[in-house]
């Protein structure tokens, strides 16, 4: 392998393409910060290139590519280059089934046996359990590299015959376990119900209506020389070209490739409800519940969490030579799509997670500074065996008995003055604001202070752990 591959990572990040001209634009300060984030992430992860699209206030506001999409010869990444998005494809397949449900052609609670009766326990597994990874079907692609058997072409039926007709890994609905096999089954159901190839259905109902002209099916149309190339490395060794999975292995679970811009068009549709009605979108973003009542953090093709009191949707993707990350903040009008071209790279997630706080309006805590100062002052008082009862509710006042104050002084004073006193967590509970503070001392010891405060700022709780 030419030595230039090893050196290229150090210089590619200066090759930034011009951003696509857009009607909506980010403030220059945010755009500059994104450029810095992307450049550093590529260096830190040793990744050749990234392409990024940012949605702000419901509009695509920034699209830019960074680094070299190809290394022999060095070819700067461009925003019109396609990258595989890997398992981000799953949310498109989930959408396809939700659309078929909207059409009245199936229900997500239908058993798999209605369409594929020969699969293991097909009568006991629903489409919803496929899409939420709670079916029990074993994953056919758990490895993070292309095993020898995946270098040979395969049919969808062959995947189902080998992996969806073996005993389940667990009873349906009792566990969450990521499995690409689930989406191969789901893709076949789309074909059976729609009467067309799965990708054709995606084109007709999702991709073309949203203007996603760059999207291709990697099983039918491999990346061209004008698209990004995929790379791999072992440990800290040199970056080397890597072969893709053979035809058939990405069906319905990771088959899509597109530009970051077009992935952002999909994100826009989730924000404005262009394709899915309110009921269908709610189904997509509702975390699956297991039979024992436990809630997972995964909906239908989407990992679900909360950000600033709104749902945050995220899914990563990885196929041979490429890693992606796609994040949508519902109710915030924001999204970030990142695609990169190195196996196992952390760059995509790193970039997306750092851009997010630049876009969304986090809920402000107007009492944060005052509470921090009061918490710090109370801690110093407790080291001396005293407390300012004027900042306590009646319950907290009763808690601090002479014995509690004596124990506080005996155990805390030897620690000395805190080196740092920082808030680490806040939230709402029981009509009060909950905060945690980390207190660090020169000795290396630390304690945690947990507080509850009421509307007037008084402490209903001040505990030291």
C-alpha cells in the first residue's frame, strides 16, 4: 500500500468543499464551529472524509463535505458524492410498512405467518416485533467486518432459510436484541404486499416524493468512481481499500446509499409530517414495550431518547468501509446527517453529537447559578457544623437535627475546602427541581450533593453521598 495513504489523513481535512447554496443559512459562528468540529473529528478518528447536512428551523441550512473521499489519487469529498448509510436504511423500511398500514393493506400487529408462514414461530411474531427488534430472530450480520461467506452473492430467500428458520434466540417480545434478520423479513413482507421489489416501493412512496434523487440500492447499483470509496484499517495500521458486501447481503437492512443532503430531506419529512400521519409517526417514535412491561429505547427503526423535553431520534449505520449517523430532534426543527468512509470510525457520531447542542434550544434553568452558589455555601457551613435555615423548607429544616450537623462537621471538615463544585444533572420531579453537584477535593476524594428545590428557591432536600 503506498505510504501516501498513511500521511493523507493529516492533510485531507484542509480540503473543504464549498457548501451547497441554500435558502436557509446558519449563522457564520455556527458554521465555523461545525467546520472545526468536523476537521478535528476526522483527525481524531483517522477518517478520510465526511459529508454533513444540517437542518435548522425545519430547513436544510448547511451542507458541506470534508477531507478526501478517495485516496488513490486523493480526491476531495464533494457534497454530491454518495455514501452508503448502512442501517439508517431501516427507518425507510419501517416507514414503508407504516405506509402500507395507512393504506389499509396490513397491520403492524399482523403475525408474520400471514405473509411468510414457513418462518420459525411465524404465528407468534408480529411485524411490529420485527421493526422493534423484539422478535427473537437471530442476526445474520452481527460482525463488524465482511466474513468470507458474505463475499459470495446471496438471495433474500437464502438469508431467511438460514437465519429465520432456526430456533429463536429468545421468546418473542421478551427481550430487545438488534437483528438485521428482522428487516430482511420486513422487506420481504413489503414486496409480498406491494407486489413490487422493496426498493421500487421505497422509490415510489418515499424517495421520489421527497426529491431524494441521489438514493440508490447498493444491491442493484454499486457506487461509482464519482462517489466516495470505503476504507478499513486494523488497529493503528495504514488505511486500506475494502471490498463491499456481495450482492444480496444488504437487502432491506442496509441497502441505501445517498448524499448527506438527501438524507436530510428525509429528516425534514419526519419534522414536518410530510409522509407519515400523526398516528403513524407516533408509532415509529414510541419505544417498544416488552411483555414484562419494561420499556426499551427503540421504536420502529429509530433509537428514542429525550432532548430538551422533546423526542430525539437517532440511528447509526455501518457497512463495509462506511459509517453514518442520523439524528432528528422532533419539536426542535433540527437534524444532522453525517456520512463517513472508514470502518469502525467514531467520526460520524462524534460530529453529530457535537453539532446538536449548536442547533437546539435547551430548556434554561433560571435558578441554576443561584442554586449553585447556595449549595456551595451550605456545604461550607456543614463543614463547620452549622446551616442557614432560612434557605430550607420546613421539611428540610426538620431533617437537619443537631446530630446530623455534628456528623456533617466530623466527616466533611477533614476533606478541606473543595477544589471544584459543579452541577452535573438537573430535572423535574414531584413538582420540584432536582439537581446533583459533584464536589472534588485536593486529596482526590469527591462527594455528590443531591438537592430538591421549590419554586421560591428554598431547598427541600440537601443530601451528601
